[in-house]
C-alpha cells in the first residue's frame, strides 16, 4: 500500500523529529560520559537506533491502518481494525521495552526514550504552528438560544437572570 502525500509528509516530519531528538540524546549521553556519569558506547547507539525505528514504525502503522480503513463502510469493522492495530502496536512497543531492558547489548534508557520522541515532535510542531489538527466542521452557534429562556418581564431573581441592552432579560435554565 502506498501512503497518501499528506500521510507521507507527516511521517517524514515524525521521522525527522525523531532523528533530531535521537541525535540530541547522543550529545547528552556524550556530555554525561565526559563527566563520568554514564557510558557512551555502542549499546547507546544501537538501542537508540532500534528504539527510534520502533517509534517511527509505530507512527507508520497508524498511517497505514487509518488510510486502509478510511473507506470502510462498516463502523464495527473499522473500530475492530483500529483496536487490533492499537493492541498490536502497543504489544510491539512493550516487547521492545522488555528486550531493551533485558538484553545486555542495549542501554535501557537509550532504548526506551526514543519511543517518546514522536510525541515530542508533534508537540513542537503544534507549538510552532507547523501542525494544526483538523477541527471538525461546526455549525455557527447562537449563544442566545442555548440553555436560556426568554422572559417578557424582568425577574427579581438576579442570580439567574442576565440582562442585555437590546434583548429581553434571559433566565438561565441550567
């Protein structure tokens, strides 16, 4: 299956952000190695590369599954497919965490930390305005017609009445 251009663009952004975060983590490990707090060796590089691949693969899995089910007419089948995808991706990440912690060829922290880098990248893109989640189209709402009842004469209960200069007093229903 081929990714749509927008999905590919988002996946490349996530991959790029994850790569930048991984490189920053290497710099941090190298700096901490210079002061003798951690070791910076092949276990850090190997664990972070595999962790980043798992993180990017997780996001790619989201892209492929959503693109696949977008045209599915049966809502139950869509939900089941999404749930299966979610469970599979979470299981894959959990297996990676266990392997990263248990295997001596991986530095555990360097293996687990990249799983958070896609989320960090999304936050960065949202803060800088380069990514804005699609908002559902909404109908214009008349604030005077939601949860209020118009009365013809002013009420004496001031805690439930709001007055507007050009409109009759409003009694709040809630």
